[in-house]
C-alpha cells in the first residue's frame, strides 16, 4: 500500500540526479542555442509560466538580466495573454521564454499564441513532456523528461526547469566559468539532502509553529515565492514570501514566537539581510537561514552565487513536505488542486 507522500519524497530526493541529466540536455544543443540568441538581437526578454513556473520566471528573468545585461522580467502567462500591451512592446525585439511542466497549461499556450501573433520576437519553450502542445510552438523547444513527476506539487520539475534557465543564461552571457560551476551542483545537492533532512523534519513537524515567511531578494525572490507556495499547497499553512528589506515595512507586525522565517541569504548583501533576521529574532521569531556559510543550512558549495541559488530549494521543499505529514495530510494529494490547469476557452 502506498504511503502518504511517497511520490513527493522520492521526487525531492532524486533532484541531484535530475540536475546532472538536465545539464547534459541543455549543453547538447549549446551551439544552436547560442546561435538562436545571437541571431535574435533581442532588446528585452520575458519569462512566463503559471503558478510555480511563474515564480521560476521571476527568478530566471532576474538572473538573465544580471548575467547578460539584457532587460528581462517575469510575468504570469495570463498577463501576456489578456494584457499584452502592458506586458511588452510590440515594436521591440523580445525573446519570450515559456516554461510549463506539462506543456498543456491553457494560459501558457494562449500567451504564446498571442505573443507570436502580435510581437516582433521569438519564442523558446521549456517543458518536461514531449509531444505536448507547447513543444510545437517555439522556434526552439527544449524538453526535460527527467523533471517529470507523479505528484501535483512541483519539486523536481521546478528545480530541473530552473537549472535549465541558469544554464541558458550562462550560454547566452558567454559565462564559461558559470557553466563549469553547474557541474558541482548535484554533489552539493546530495550532501544537503542528507545533512539537513532531520532538521527539516523537526521544524516541519513542530506543531507550535503557525505561520511561515520566506525571504529572498534579487534572483532569490522568485525562489522564496516558490517555497512559500510549496508550504501553502502541501500543508495548507499560512505562508507568505517577501523581499528581505521589505519585511520590516509592515509584515513584521505578524511576527510572534510561533513564526518561522526561512531566509535565502546572499553573500553579496549578507550584512543587510542578516540584520533583518537579527531584528526578527529579537521579536521572537525562529529563523532558518540558508546560505553558503554561517547559516542553519550551509551550502559550502564553493561556487558563485549565480550557480548555487538552486541549492535553496531542496531543504525548503522538505520543510513543506514534513509540515504536510505532521498535519496528517498527504503531500501527494493536494486540496482543490490538479497537476494541469486547462480552461474551456
């Protein structure tokens, strides 16, 4: 008989192996991807998706702009579909990167179709299942079957597709050192999953905690949003994401001794971000900091910040997983949710 959360746990723990496969799949057409980007002479880029892949788009756009210098933003697919004039300028050469685990989400398909009709630009798609509608729409269509999942909540698919966008940014930005660093991530991910499983379980099953906040800034804000979504989806808990410095501007009013703040700490702005955490500890909050060094969850990856952001995901996913089990729920079966949203339009 299947145990509660069996699929989700397997998918979380298998991520390091899928990352290695993903990097191989991205690099196989490396020349074609570089040629595609150079030929486009893009003036801007938009990443889009729905739910988890919208949050992925926020993180991917921030990183692409940081690495390549091209203006980039992340938008929900519904905004591109229904509000194209506020989403992009039709006379500007724009690269649209559409991300969907299933390749079947209605809003993402409509966004792509609308963009191709109205815009002077190109479409690149990323998904996990071959032969789906999305995989025929782009000038290039990348499929990562290693990200396929049986669970409704995205864990393995999210990190697989996100890592693919990091590799794309490195390719397009001619950052060979960054590409090389990505090869170190599977081993770092395996170490984290082994070293911090018990910590995630203890915090996730702590019944005294009744509210969860996830802090991240820059390219990590989208990842904080995704981890907050995992906590909502899996455990039906009060959970919200914020940029670090913004948390002082109102949200800290919610802090109590029953609060857990999970913080995706950067090395670049460590001084300012740890100051926020010190303030919240003084108000009684418990803090789970994730970072390269001097944190409750220490990556010790010895790679650049751009490469290691994906390491923020596994322990945060385990936290939501164990919270779900602790509340007597099944992380594989989510309330009111389905794996794919299809609209009758």
